């Protein structure tokens, strides 16, 4: 019976280790205090034991069958998950950023952006680590367009959409925290930032439809159709997730965060539109999880719903987190935008885009970074019932 005793001991040790590891490893983040949880439960978006979108939203739940299907699709379709060579970039220096005078957006790949509005400097969902997750994860396609994070001048505010690893990054926060004035995000973001050394007085949490002002820039926390959480083996159950409306008397910008298509886009457009620029999620989609990530055709539709002018696609160009070719999001969105008459900005990583200008980047630079063949259709490319 000794073997049984040893097996039980190993199982117990493994269970204890899996429980302790997230608590001892800072990148997993923190746990809300009882006081914070009391406030979160008072939110109209908190139902039962977690935050919820008002329309039923299903997350992908891995199963042996789903993994077998995904593997079969990969073998049959052979998507090009990564580019053949480093992506073209526009190199940035601190001096170049400091000399910006116009309202400007700079995309760094995935959903990370620098935004200057009315002279106020913002970072949106900055994620500058080499991997999309603290354990494993997809590796970044290319380096960043600046030598290191010291190239950034002081940042007035860091604005977050939710707590997933590819949007809220431990290493990035730790490196930037002493040069950021305020940290702004949805309910539930505080515990992670405080664990990573951000002073409590610098953090501001908001619920959907709440607004705040920062040196003349108005920020409205608006809905998104997604989920949150940083647990190893559990989906959901984290803080709130959101999109953002950012406005000055001169400029209006919409940042979608991560979101599936839903009625909230029209609500936002009716309340806050039109927008000079929309920064819209377009990438990491599959019809196994179309409730929480839009297909490119839905991205175009959402842009029209919020009454956007120029559309700049995000959530692509840095990591491979789905079973589509790395360039598929921008290829399909380019076709859809042309059919719908949507002005589409396609800057290289690091290339400034002047907000409100009719002169914006449109080069199809991704065609130079590797094969952009038309692949046969597969489950992840099929339009979902949301489009009906």
C-alpha cells in the first residue's frame, strides 16, 4: 500500500502547489479586498457571483472534441500563424513623442496604443512583453518600435479595458508605474495594480456609463461584450471589462477593448458618437468564441454602429491567439471596409496617425511581410449568427 500513500501525497502536494503558485507569483495579480467586493456587488452589471453582459454571452469551453476539431482544421488549412519576417515598423524616440503637437494615435501591435489628445498623453492597454502570457503564451512577432520603455516621456494616464494577460501586463506596469500619473480602468482592476506597487491614490475604477475628466479629456467607461479573469484553470470571474470613449472639445475617439458584437455599439454611438477615429478589435476570432471576439465583418458593422469616421483595426499584428493566419483580420476588414465605404487606417507599428485628418496611412504593408494567400474556408472564418 506504500504506492497508494505516495500517490495520495503527490496529489495533495500538486493541489497545494497549484493553489499557492498564483498567490506567490506576482504576474497573476491580486485578489479584491472585502471592501472592493462590496462595491462591485452593488454594480447593476454584477449578477449572482460575477459581472455579466446583459445579453447571453458564451465563452469557449475547451473539450477533447473541440481540440480535435481545431487540430484537424489546422492540418487541413495550414494557416500562417506568424509572418515570415519581422514586421515593418516606424522607429520612435522619446524626442519624437515629445515633439508631437497634433492629436495623434500610435499603434504598437495587438491593442497597445499611445494616444495624445489636447496635449494629454495616454497609454491604452499597454502590453510590451515578449509573450502574451506569464506562462507559455504566443511570442511577439517582432520587437517594439522603440529601444526600451525609457523612451516614453511621462504619461498622464494609463487606461485599461480589462485584466487579461494580453491587455494588463505585469512587466509593463512594473516598468512604467513610476512615470504614469493615473491608472484608470473598470471595476476590479485595483487589486492587480496595488499588488504590483501602484499607489492606491493613483488608481481610479469605473463602472459602465460612468465618466471622469483628466486635464480637459473626458473619459467615459462604456460596455463591451467579453469576460475577465487571470486564473490558471478557470475562465471568467474576474473584474469588469469595458470599452472607452475619449473626447475633447476638438476630438472624439472610441476604443473598443476586447468585445464580441452586440447592441452596446449602437447605444454608444447614439450617446457619444460620431467619432473621428475608432480603435476597433479585429483579430483572434473563431466561431467557437464569436460571442467574445468579433469577426472582421462585424468590426466594420460595429464601427458604423458607433458612428465612426476613420477605423483603425487593433488586436492583431503582435500575437497569434487564434487559428487564423496572422494577416487574415486586416485582409478581410480591408475588403469589407471597401464594400461599406469605410475609411480604413492601416499604420505600420509605431507609425503616427493624426486624428481627424483626411491624410492617414493606407499602405497594405502586411503583404510585404509574408505570404497572404487566400486559404480555403474553415470554421474560424465562417460568419456567425450575430451577423443575421
